[in-house]
């Protein structure tokens, strides 16, 4: 009974994932969008994702807080 479930349900799902996974969302173009506009949109999304990732890394490493060291010499 279990092998029938695997053959009829799980294998087709795995095949669909393997077929559509490499394409991602790039295969679905926006209506009325030229190739140059799509390329600019992808560049913008990539740039924003990189900025957010760097902000998260800075937060984890506590690099986003100002230094509390003084520039005055204390005797």
C-alpha cells in the first residue's frame, strides 16, 4: 500500500519540483515588460537582497552600533 502511495503521489511531485526548480520565477514574464525592464528589475531585487543581508550581518556582529570610545585622553 505504501509503495503505491509513493509511486502515485510522491514521485510525480518530486519530478515536478525537479523540472520547475531550475527555472524559478524567471520563466514567468510580467505582462507588458521588456527584456531590459525585466533585467533591471532582477538587478534591483538582487541589490536590495544584498543590502538587507549585509545589514543583518552587521547587526549580528554588532557593527551597526556607534563606537562608545572617547577621542579625549583620560588621565
